[in-house]
């Protein structure tokens, strides 16, 4: 596999990484849990590139990383429990799931179309400096190919992703080595969705009462921990018709690729160039846009079932399947 660029964390490499991120590229960076595969969370195309590089079979929502608590004010709606956990465990190996602000600039693709956002402030000095320097929310799953072990060294990242990542910032071995604890704080009682670097006991001590760990069948757990995986989660209000090559009645048309006949009561194109990366970045935004009672439904053009097209079709099928 072609080797990616690996640079130790210093002022020059951090400046280079921040510039790459601002231009929509992928940078792997150290955190105390595992190495993250970072992209500008406000740039849908950059976020789509994360899914593509990982070969992630579907758009599982991503964690958004920022440098400090203040930087979250633009992204999420705070509540008292979240504040308490935030001041107790950040920076550190904890992720909070909170309601997205209406004006949140994070790409809908990063949160898989959900109304919540998973956010984290990592403690690793390299991650801290990078996030401060770039000044943008950074979406970052673990920096490994989908289904493979999580990376805790720069070499792991290089082995798993090769030159699919534009730069790897080398910041030693991840001290925590397991992913962050993901806590849903949108419910009156917080629930641990994924056990991780902060223990249940630590959390209970701060809150002053017991909390539940989400325990269910693996399938349920996946659905709950990743609400994006639920069968009808993405259902628009109006019917969706897939693999459509023409529109009927008063349908809106969501096209893909070069399309001479711009038909339909409304017309949007996921990617006129037929770029699946661009299509993935546009998917949730355009579905939202066409989901209007004025139309009898949304006809969606066939999307090639390769690369990111598999994830797009997976999401479209769930959207069609209105439960
Ligand atoms: O330690 C970590 O958390 C690492 C480092 C890089 O920060 N990141 C990481 O990301 O493990 P990832 O993508 O492998 O895991 C994200 C987890 C998944 O279980 C996902 O379902 C959950 O967070 N998640 C993300 N957004 C969510 C949301 N809005 N609601 C519920 N769960 C969410
Ligand atoms: Mg992972």
C-alpha cells in the first residue's frame, strides 16, 4: 500500500495539518483514546471523504471534536447534566450526545441526518493544538479501515489507510487506547451508549446517582448507539421512489450524473459529474430540500452501487421504507 506522509507533531506540521483540513482534506491526528481520521465537519464533501477512506458501509454518525467548551455553544443545546459532565471530564475520553442547534454549521452527513450531535474535547496536546489552530469543528472516527482494529499508533493508521489519508500527525502511542465513553444526555436520565475511557463509576460519582448502561441485543444496541441504523429513520414526509428514470404526477426529481432533461415539479442533482463523494455530501441536504407537501413524492435516479454509492443506497432504502 502506498505510504502516507507522517510527520511528528510540531509547529510546522500542525500548521500544515490545519491548512489541509481547511482545504477539505483528511488528516489523521493523535487523541488519548485512538487516532482519529479528521475532516472539516462543516464541509459535506470532506465528511463524505471520511466514509469513503474508511470504506464504511453506511453513514454511521461521527463524533465532532472541538478545542474547548466555548466552541460548542454554536453547535449544541446545553443542559445542566451536560454542563456538569463537560466540566468534570473534558478535555478527556468522553463524548456527549446532545440536541443539535438549529443554526449548527456541521454537515448533516456528519450526524447522519440526526437531530442530535456527538461532541468531544480530546485531551491529547497534539489534538488540542490542532483544534485550536484550525478553529473549525472536526469530524473524526477512528483512523482505521471499517471493521479493522482501532489505531493507537501512527503506524497502525498507515497500515490501515495507506495514502487515503493526506497527512498523519504522529503524537506517540494513544494513552487511553479505547474509544471515548459515549453518553446520551438528551434524555432526562443520561444513558451510556458505548462504554469507553471514562467508567460508569466515575460518571455516577459526579452525578451522585446510578445511571444505566445501554444493554440490549447487539442489533438493538447498534440501532440505539447508532440511531442512523434504524430502519425508517431517514424517512421523509412524502413518498420516495428509487431507481426512477422519469417522474410521474407531481414528483420532485433527485437526479445523479449528467442529465439533459431536468424534469419534475422540482429538480436537484446529487452530483452532475457523477461523483459519489459529492453525492454523499449532498444527500441529506437535498432530501430535506425536496421533502415538501407541495410534491406528490421524490423520484430518485439510480445511484451506482459501488464505493460510497452503497452507503447512499442503504440510506435511500431506509428512507423509502417508511415503517
Ligand atoms: O475515542 C473516540 O471516540 C474516537 C476518537 C477519534 O475521538 N472516535 C470514535 O469515533 O470512536 P467512531 O466514529 O468510531 O465512533 C462514534 C460513535 C459510534 O458508536 C456512533 O454511533 C456514535 O459515536 N454516535 C455518533 N453520533 C451520534 C449521535 N448523534 N447519537 C448517538 N450516537 C452517536
Ligand atoms: Mg471506530
